[in-house]
């Protein structure tokens, strides 16, 4: 009988995700030799290699690919059994792993944590900030309990819970104050600053402006809204940001902030979790609290 352990599965999953023994060991909080021993032990039990080792990276063998699918299913089932234990304990408590996109995290997360701390004192949120694609992958593989992101995600195995909508606003240099707000067609002719590829907010802005990623009007791609806003202040171009970002990102620069009067671009923010999680009802209760926090913040900005 082969005696697999959850530790074997977790270490192999980390190695498959990261593709490097040293970085995978660091992610698992163990030494690289210890990780290598665990993987060799796993391969010994299976009687065949799971990975091809090269100087720079690790590639999965055919067996490794098949084994990874089954290992992740086991890990997902183990996580859901843990969730069942939390469910039987009554109100939502303990550690909850939350993913949040970068264009939401700095502006909404502090208020969420404060409100949940007051209303769910037994709950400890462990937030992780990343782009949507990465968060969805971690959610599907049970490395996160839920994510806060722009909808829709459109993944059949995930449940989407809409929270609120918010407008995009136009950020221009201070000398543009009082000028007419450009239409989407006019924006195509202006120097537009957007987030780098991978950010869903970038895709939404491009869609509103009816532009392609390769359009020559895109003069800069930034890694954060803060960078884009500072570049606008320096006269490099214009950008779009979500309205919840306005107080934090525009308080230290001379800028013109304008709302669109026609075809106002919007995004819908929501919570997303696995349909199979036993915590579904409790996450809906948590979502109702997050919705109140988000809506209150948006309403305060629109006054």
C-alpha cells in the first residue's frame, strides 16, 4: 500500500505551480533539500519520475501532469472538510483566505477589515493582492476561500455575488480643468496611460475607449494607479481610475478630475467563491456586510 500524505501533495503542488525547487521550498517554508527529499520520496512510491529537472526550471512529466490533477482534487477536498468543521462551529470564525485585485485592495480593504472586526470578532482575514487570473486559479485550487474582483468571472464552478457598481473618472493635468470632458472617440486621439497587461481594469478602460492594446495612443503602461496618476500630473497624458481610488491617489498632485456625462464607464465589483464550498451561506452573510461597506464608500464619494 502506498502511503501518500497531504504534505506530499502540498509540496508537489507548490513545485508544479512555481517551477523551481528553491522558490517552491521558500513558499512552503521549508529548506530546498527537504523539498527535494519529499518529491523524491513521492516519485519512489510511484516508481516513476514526476518532474524533469534542469538547471533553471522544473517541467512536469506526463505522469506528473496526471498526478497533479488528482493531487489538487485531494487538496481541494481536504480544504472543504476543514470548511465543514468551521461551519459546524456556528458563526464564521477562524482564518479566512481572501484574494483581492490591486485596483480595489488599497481603497476598500481597510474599511472591510475594520467593519468585519467589529461585527465578526472571531474571524481573521488573510488578504492577498494579485491580478484576477492568479486569484481565480488559487480559488479554483482551494488556496483561497473567496476573492473580491470585478465581475463577471464567468467560471462555471464559481459563484458570483454582486456587491456594487462604481464609475470610472477621467484624470487630466491641472491645466485641463474646465475643459469639456472628451468622448470615447476623442480619448482615442489622446495620450492614454493604462495599467500593464493582466489587470482587468486595463481591459475595461480599453473597451470603453474602443481601443486595442497595440494602439499607438497608449504611451505608458504602469504597474499601479499611483504611478499613472503621478505621470498625468507630470503632463505625460491622461488616465482613467475607479472613483474609489480618487481620495487616496489624487490628494498629493495637481490634477483635474472629471466625470463622464455620457456613456459613463462602470465596473461591477463582487465576491466570488467555489460552488462546492460548505461556507456558501456564511460567505453570503459576509458579502452582505462587504456590500454595505462598498456602497457607503461609493455614495460618500458621489455627494
